[in-house]
């Protein structure tokens, strides 16, 4: 792999193109975390009493918990008292329609490639735009409502559909689940809420775009998706943040509930700022995502492309409770420079004839460290459960690391669990083959890497697949040589 | 799991007594090694399920029971007929027999001729007559800090086997080390040291058995050094009584262009844990680890293997299979670590489990940790049951359900056993597998 060194240099120095800061006045609460802060957040959102109580319970639980240390991640300790837990762009008056959204915000999202204005909207994609701690706009709301689909920010849902929120909040990820989930439950500020009624097939892709802008803030959003009997929804999530030398914390919780015969497809393209070439700055991404196939014949699939963040700690899982339910996890995780990712999935087989598929592709370059950590658990009553896991790692460069820690816990003799993993680099023969046919080394690598990830990308919605494949190119540029 | 308070720990009390009596005559380096090991144990205690490495295996039943070493002046003598079934039908080979961890000369034998300078003897004798021989080697590759059991073993080193092969030496056939436990509450603290110098070649068979149905505890550590161009084949056959406890650690250091192979069969004991750590410490090293575990009743067998590719151009192969029945629980944890700069590593690992009962558990955890880029590493693990189609094939040809099940299960195990190159051992293992499967009673009588 002998590409001219100067081009590699040039490419490697290419800037993170979403690294700008929007100069906007923010409504910020004081630094630190205590019960008053939680009360303040809850008051700002004008929440009903049950929400505040739930938050306080979560906070009290969080105080008794310890930060998990088992992950294969190394980072300097997080000072939870030095974080601003709420920051919202100042708005002159309550938002009636999109036209009243601050020009600056609209420009920001446009720059990020997410136009919120009516005429420029992405056809067929409804977007909920979250800026720091609050949702600033949600498109196609009315059109969706005609079908009975509720798609709005979490704060709105708490106001307008408290019964639904109360019924499902914390049923998949209880606040006591883990340290970061407890923290999120205490301080979460916004996020998206989606409810698809019985038998409805959501006609468009739903999407949330998360943007961190303010300094020293943490983003704690919460997403809840409920798919009623026989419904279908496809949801996408994207995220970016400005370039800063300091680390910012992002601790989100996502809960999915699929009832009988419902299907939820959840796709993520995570592109938080990853830190510079020396590993300074970047987002700490500690996320708890879990879906519950509560009804028979339901199906939840997670597809993720993780290219950003200095630290990724994320294990989207599926609780396969309904009989014949299906859980899927497709992941591409890229670590370059000093990025670290410890990611994987949890498949808990409870119901009969439940099936799960895990395909994980890890790519490590530079000094990156990429860990797959997954659990497949088959409980005694999960007759005929099946799992297939494949996790492959590609190593680019001799300073990086790739690790695989699959856990298999099987308690049922009629089930079958398979795990396969391999780790290798792109062989010189493959590069030679491509070069011989007139491709540059750089193109050859990009082609091989894309081929390596194809199995995952094909599960992404069209718009995302193109984006993901471009993103992969950018993340890895300069790592080949 | 509760940790026993240090003051009340019988092992430490026992050590303090022995330190003033039996161990007082040891050379100073050895005494300080013992002391360092016991203080490590005093600090760390027995591992608990809070530790990742022991998450699925609770040793509280060992920690709370009181196993005692059998007094040194008591040598168990019994009719040699009793151990006959464990001898592979061989009369000639070099054999050291240990009863409750102590050497029994009466039962042991040496072939008429061993190559010059080759030593096959019991460690206690070496420590007494020429401790310099083992000074640089003992605890070099098996650090007592790895776990509480290794620390305990090091503190109480008494006896075990010492096998030394000088440059280019070769022992014909194999060296058989037989460890017999026959007493309730007996602690057999076995320490083996095998040093194979440049260009030498040896096969070692360690077998662990029980007489009667005794509930004894074997805590064994084997250190193996394979120098350059040497070859060591190691067999460990553990078939102790269903009331026994077994904790075994084998630490291997493989030198340049050398090869090491290991075969491990675990069929006995109530609770067994095998740690097998192989370090490929110089370019060109090779190791192949094969394992088979057969569980029934309420047995708990845990196999932890770790292969460290410390230098480039090394190959490793690992193939472990398990048959897990009734209320038993099997744990497999296979770790392959490729350190920075260990380029051109080729590592493959396979683990397959046959789960025959709903009350049985399997915890499989293959792990790859890779810090070099020019490597080929794969692992695969499966947990499954008997193939319905294979059963149907048999049944459609007039073979009953029970017999068909037994045949398929036997075939599953055979894949590992068939890889044992030494015929007498292979036949012995084959019989052992058949007997064990018959015990499990799944139509065994039809076979």
C-alpha cells in the first residue's frame, strides 16, 4: 500500500465538516447536578408531577450507583458537577409554526444538510430537530397525525399524551438499569416520541437529528417509540457536534416497544465530533438503547453506523419476549486516531422460536481501539430459539486494536446459538489486484472497506446508506498507507 | 460469595505451622517464594464471582470446606492392582504415581533405560537433593499472582513431578504422571515442572483419578517450558470422583520454532476448573489445544484457556468440544491475545457445545484481543442440540432413538478424541468417553 505520502497527509488533515458553532443566545441553567437542578429542568418543561417524581427517584438511585468500569475504554474521569444539564436556544415566543423558528437555527440545520423549511424538505422523511437540550422543530407532524401517528418531541408528548408516556416510559430501560440510564432518567431534557397506532404502516421515514452546540453542556435525550399491533415504522437518527478541545458527555436512552406483529426498524448514523488527531476533545457517547418485542411475531432491528465520538459505549439490545419474535443488529463501527468504541448488542431470548441475527463489522485505524461486546442469552423457556452472530474486524495500521468479547449463555437444549468472528487486514494481494486494474490504492481500500460493510449498509434506508458510505470514506481517509 | 476472614483462614494458619517445621529446611529463595505467595493469598483470598475471570464459577464450596494436606510422613500403600485400570495397559513407560499429592515410589516405575541426563523424578526429592536445578524455573512461568489457587499452590509446594530433557534428548513413548485421590477432605497440592531444552521432544500424560467415591480437592499447577526447536505434547485426563474438586492451572512458555500441543479431557469431579495459559514467546512458535468436556449430574466444569501471541510468526489452533447433560453447567472461556507487533499471527479457535438437557447450562465466551494489524484470527462458538435430521436418518434405517442419540453424541466427542496420536491413550480415552456417555443413560444400554 504505497500511496504518495503527500496525498495521505492532505486527506488526513481534512477537517470534520460539521465542526462549526452556531452563535446563538442560549437559555442556560447553572452548572452541576442536584435535586434543585432536576426540579428546575422539570419546571422549565412544565412537566406533570409524575415526571418529576420519576426523575427524582432516578437521581436518588443514580447517587447509589457506580460508573461502570468493565468496558475496554480508557478516559479521564467525568466530573458530573461540571456539566451544564440544560441549554436551549432562546426563543422569543412559543413556537406556532416552523416560520417562527430562529433564522440562525434554520441555517444551522441547513448547513448540516437537514433543511427544515417547507419547500426544501426531504421528500418522504419527517424530521425532529433537537438542538442542545430541546427539540426546535418537527416536520410533517400534521400529515402523520392524519394517520393517527404521533411524532413529536418528548416534551410535547409529556404535555399532550401523558398517559402514553406514563404507560411506556421506563418499561424497557428502567431508570435503575445502569449508571448512565439513571443519569439520563434524572436529567433528560428532550428527544423524540413516536406512537404508531394499530395496523398503520408509517408512510415515511421518521428521523431525529441531534445537534450539540453549547459549550460544557451534556446532551441527555430520550427517545420512545411504540408500535401497536401490526404496525410498521422506520426511524433514523443522526448526530453531530462542534469541534472543541474539551470532552462533552452525551448519555441518551432509547426505548422501543413492538407489540404483536409490529415491526420497528431503527437506524443510526452517529457522527459526533471524534476528537482531533492527538485524541483531544470529542464526545463521550454513553448510550442505552433497547427494544422489547413484547408481542408475538414482532420484529425489531437495529442498524448502526458509528463513525464519530471519542468514546462509544453502546449496546442496542432486544428483549425477545413474544413468541416467534425477531431481533436484529447490524453494526459498522469505525475508530480512527485515538477513538475508542466498546459496542455490541444484547439479545435476550425469552419467547418460543425467537430468532436473532447479529452482524457486526469493526474497522480500526490509527490508534483506534474497537471492541465488540455482545451477549446472547437463551432462557430455559425459549424453546427453539436461534441466534447467529458474525463479527468481523478489519485492521488498518499497526497501532490499532480490535477485540471481540461475545458472551453466550444458553439454558435451553432445543436452541442453537452460533458465533463466528474473524480479524484480518486488507491483504497486499487484494490491493495489488485492484491496482493492477488501474485503481489507486486509496480507491482500492475504500472499495474493499465498502464491500466489507455492505452487509450492514444494505439494511439502512436509502438516504442513510449513501450518507454512511460517504462518511466511512471520510472517517478513514489518511489511515491507509 | 462471602470471603472468609483472613484470621480464620485455615490455610494461613496451617502455613504458619508448616513454615516453622517442615518448610524450615528449604533454601532461602524457596522460603521467600512461599512467603510471598501466602501473603498474596492472604491479601486476595479465593476468587469470587465478582471477578470477570470467575464470573460463572463460584468456588465458595471449596473456600468454605476444610481440605487439609495429608501429613508428609504418611505414605499410602495399597495393592497395586487398584491402579491397574489407569495404566493404559502399558508396562514399560516412565511412570510417577502420586497419592493425595505425595509421591508413591512403590507404584512408580522407570523404563530400563532413559537417555543420559534426562530426569524424571518427584519434585520433593529434587528439592531435597539438588534444589539448584529448579531454582530458576519454579514459579517463573506460573506466577502465583494469577489467582488465589496458584498462590496457595506455590505456598504449599511439596511434591509433584519434575521432568527435564537436556538438549536434543527424546523420551520414547510418554511419561505418565498419575495422581490418585482416595481420602475425603484431602488436599492434594500438586506442582509439576517440565523443562524441555533445545531440540528435545517429550509427551507427558497427567491423569487425575479417585479411588472410592472420595471428596478430595486437587489444586494442581504445571509449568512447562518448551525451549527452541523443542516439542512437547501434554495430555491432561481428569476423571476424578463426582464428589471431588479440581482446580488445575497449566502455564506454558513456547520458544523459537517450537511446538506445544495440549489435549484436555474433563469428565470427572463435582467442580472443575482448568486454566491453560500458553505464551508463544518467540517467532515460529506453534500451539494446538484440544479439549473435550463431558458433564452429567450436577457437575460444573470450567475451561479457561488463554493463548498469548507475544511475538510475530506464531500459529495457534484451538478446538474444544463439550457435551452437557442433566443439571450440569459448562463454562468455556477461550481468550486469544495478539500483542502489538506480533505480526503474521495466525490464530484459530473453535468451541462447540452439545446441550442435551433443559436443566443444563452452557456459558461460552470466546474472546479475541488484537493489537497488531497483519494477522489472521478467527473464532467460532456454537451451542446446539442433536441434529434432528441425523436422528431421522438413523431411525429410518431401523436404529432406535436411544441408540441413534448415543451414536451421534459419541461421534461428536470422537472428533476430538480421534486427534490423539498416541494409540494407547486414544483407546483409553475412547473407552472413557463411552463409559461416561453410558452413565448419562441416554439409551446407552442399547449401544
